[in-house]
C-alpha cells in the first residue's frame, strides 16, 4: 500500500482515539519508557514536541528535566533539508512554525551534536517488526539516524504496528520500539 494512504489512515486512527483510551496508552508508554534501560542509562534525550494527534511527549520532556537529563528538540530546516537538535530548558524557548510545529528558537539555544544525544526518540505513524516506520514524509529522521551513534527508539500504540510497512532504499529502521504493552524489541 502507498505510504501517503497509510499516513492518512494512521493519522485519522490516532485522532479518533477516545480521550480515555489515549490517556491510558500514554500512561503505559510513559511507564515503560522511563523504566527501560535505554532511559535510565541516558544523560540526554532527544524528542519532538508532540502535536495534538501524537503521543504526548511533554510527559517525557518534563520527566527528563526532573531527572536532570538534557532535553534536545528538533528544528527542521526544509531548504537543506535536515533537522538540527537544540537544548531545551523551558517551553518559552519554543516557537510555532509551519504546520503548527513547536520548535526551538535557534538563537536562544545551543545546537547539540549527534554524539551528545544518548537516546533519540523517533516519531512515526506506523511501524513494523523490523523497526521500519511510516513517518511524516519528509525523510528528516531517516537522514539524521543514518549515522547516529547511539540508541534510537520509538514509542507507539500496538495498534500502530503492522507486519510490514512499505520501505524504500533510504529508510532506516529504529533499533527499539516500546508499546503500551512493553518493549516490543
């Protein structure tokens, strides 16, 4: 099946989760993430600031701050095209950009290199059993994790898992997936 169609269906499915179901899934995802060795052994965590249809990452950001971990969030540069991660110490350091994304204001924060990030939480809409994913279609994360030296992980509902997602030669799988049921792999 075409990635564009899958992307649209997955977004719709996520948007249609009831508030109760979404909250339960998020609580379990959060629990399994912060009790994983990937989390406990990391000093720095990179994660997107979630949009309405995504799993809430503010819980993750705030837990990292509580544990004195460095939080890094991405800024997209479509003209290049690439993402760059910046240290985030406060939500005041974010601005609303295209497609209502909340991204860091680069002038206010320091760019964080790949070697500095211990745990990269990669967003996506659908995932398969090998770690391949259907993302948002820009290829930013595939380019970024191509030579990423540390742990890549995605958090997702078990309802977002498929046997196989369509993949292209440039697609890079994540190393681990956590669902509301625990570590998938």
